[in-house]
């Protein structure tokens, strides 16, 4: 019995301390949230994405996107263009590539009834974006960002080009001869 009384007094002490803490919280002055000076303008979301003007028109990357839903593909292409703008990369407009149509015919029944067949069709839509005059590291980060945020059902194929100085062959031969000397 003594143990039960001790636990009850302990519970009573805890509840009385929580009541006093709640009273202190209620006595405080509520924080005032500052009002925004002007309403935020979200109209830029519906506009055409902005572009960075290319300086030398040297292509660095071609990004080809494929998917079965053209609306989803256009939305993701718009997302990729906006990401390229915010990373400071000149990006072309979305170029629609020819739609690839695959058709196949399947027999409906598993045995004799060849006259009853069913036709299926799948259309693969494609879009192309071209990046120009950008550093290869920036392009790789952009591609990694798009890969992480790509919705299901969209495939991407990137072709990147890196430009080396004219004397790259000589530097490779020098590195090889230096490696042989140290080995």
C-alpha cells in the first residue's frame, strides 16, 4: 500500500508541475507574424521559361527524353529548361521529335480461333533539349538533378561533348613516359 501511495503522490506532483508550466505559456504575449509588404506573384509559373543567351553556340549536351504521355513529357521538359536557366546554362527550346508507333497483333484464344485477334498500339513520344556553352561539371550536375527528379515513365538519354586543347595527345604521351620512369 505504501508503494501505491508514493506513486500516486508522484503522479500528482508531475501533473501539478505541468499545470504551472501551461499557465506560464498561456500568460505569454502571442507572437505577431509580420504581414508581407506585397502579395507574392505566382504568374511567372505559367509563363514560358526564361533563357540564358548562348555566347558561342558550341553544343555541350543533347538531352533526349522519351515517354508515353505527351503532357507529362512536356511538363518535364519545361522543368528541365527552368532548371537550366537557374543554373546559368543556355538551353534551346523543346524540340518535338517524331513519335514512334509500335503495333502488334495477338490471337485472343490460345488454340484454334485464329480469326479472332486483337491489335495493340503503343506510341513513344520524344523531346529534345540542347545545352550550349556550359562547363562539363555544371552539365553533369544538371543531368544528375534531372535524374533524381524525373517522374516515373520518362526515360532520358544524354549525349555530352567535352572539348580538349589541341596538345592533349602530347600531354598523354608525357604522362605515360613519366609513369614508366617512376615504375
